C-alpha cells in the first residue's frame, strides 16, 4: 500500500472516511489500483469498494458547494459528455440522464443551477425547449475530477 498520513491511516477501513485529506485520498486511490493479480477475490472486491468510496469523496473536492447525489452526478456526467461531443441537452433529456424521478431530477437541476454548475439557454431550433449546459466553472471541475479517475472498469 502507498504511504498514508499516520494520523489518518486507512480511513476507509477504520470508518473515518470523512476525515481523510485530499492528498491521502489520492494515496489510497493509487494503492487501491495496484496490480491485483493473485489477490483473493474478497480483497479485490474490498479494494474496489474502497475505490468507489474514494471516488465519491473526490467529487466533494471538485464540487464543494453542494453534496452531489447520484442523480446530480449522472446529470453532470451526461452534460460533460454532451459538451465534449457537441450535443445539446434539454431539461427533459437531463432529467432522463438523472435516472431518478422527474421531481428529483428537476430539484437537482435547480440545485446545480443555484450553485452555478449549470446554465440555461434557449434551443435555437425549438424555442419551446430550454437547453442545459455546464458552466465554465463546472466544466473545469469535471475535467479536474476526471483527470484523477482510473480508466480501469470498476467491478
């Protein structure tokens, strides 16, 4: 395992997940991604679960103003992909991407907009629709977060 802050140690196994510092999370993240060949399945699954916890905690480093739940995170990912591929997303398509109820999705769109992570604009081809886009700030945050994500498939 990578060197960890001795005050924190392996915070994920000790139950002090929220107490870890960003640098320690990165060290734990690297340790979780070490070569797992020959490691028993139980330990591999444990490391993957730890990695998922680390990734969830890393979100807070890049989006500190709001606690990003799964519905909001799904929206941010979809909006990032849309931005990078040049596609426009409407409020309706972002709600679908949230994989949550319409009311939950709409509530999260409101939270993300209030926090300055998304903005609205009219759809040029259909004025009845409203496009949702990442702000420059959230685009930068997504890029920063994604730079630290392993390309290995979890699970």
